[in-house]
C-alpha cells in the first residue's frame, strides 16, 4: 500500500523530531508555542479539519477539566491523514508498520508556562504514547553578526541586489541542521591567533603569539563566535581553535 509523505518522512526520522517540526494549523488562531502534541492510543476521536476532537475517555476528560482546557482546544494534528497509509511494503516485499498519524492531537493551552505541568500529567495516562510541546520552525537560520547582516561575508551567503547567488557555501541552510560542536577542534597552522579577539575569546589554545593577523582571520572564518551581534559569523559556531 502506498505510503504518503508523512509516513515516508517518519520512516527516516524519529517521531518526536518529525512531529515537533511539522506545522499543519487546524484553525487560524493556532500558535504552536501554546500547543501540546499528544499521541493518544485510545480514548479520543478525531473530527474533520477545523472541528474539535471528541473525548470519550473519562480520564482524559478529567485531566483536561483539571487544567481548565475546553473541548474546542483539542484538535487532530493531521485531520486528513489516511489510516490506510500505516503500512509500507519494501522493495523486497516486507510489510513495515508506519506511525498512525491520526492518533496525534494538538491541545491548545492559554498559558504557555503551564505546558510542562500538563505534559507531565498526560504522560501518566495509560493511553498516551507521548506528549511534548509543539513549536515553530526557522528556515535558513540567520545570525545577527554585524558583518554578516551587512552582507560582507559573501562566501557564506552571497546576495546581490536581493537575489541569492550560487557562488557561496549556503551556510544558513546548513545552520538549520547543525551549528557545530565545542568537541570539534580546528588546527590553524598560520601566523598565530589572537586569543583576546572578542569573536574568539575563550576558544583559542596553542600558539597565541601573533606574527601577523592572517591566522586570526582564518580562525574567525572557521569558528568565530556567532549570533553575538559582533564581528563576523563563523562557519562552525562552537568549534575550538588550536593555533600553531
């Protein structure tokens, strides 16, 4: 049986990441930062898009009432998901069960600070597979470093007259996935690195006697502190520098 797009993506990534990263608003007032995503194995029935779900389990209804959550606040996260798409046949003929996205619901809460308490209560219900905060997605993460925002780092993001050019490394697209690790140490074999530079302070070890500034420039391009409203954006925001 043909698996739809949601099932295929779910097959490749974990349920939590996929669901948290997916935003299919059920009605215009949706705010992902005020929502909880819950997988109910039973006790709740979905309704057509835009309509509230029907709570049939007393335990779920009691929990919602305890937190002053009305019936209108519970809706299907994927109202159009076809439950027949929960089975995928591989090329070698094996049948693989997929996630039943119809069992995932969104609960809107008036006070975002109450989400954690509600989530912890939901997790204690026997018919809840998972409960977690919903959230939005940033596309092409853009740091606020002054030389980056002034479009002076064209090697990282090349924009001419508002049009993105091909001659760059497309760092913002990569930063959407990963901004680097402090466990990474980059050796810069050059003219020394200025460990007091505001974009490099606390990141440099090794040979810090400065013979010329080229080594500092190279270190900054590789791993300057990023999104700190200062200087440039480094390709790896968190890497450490070993100067030689």
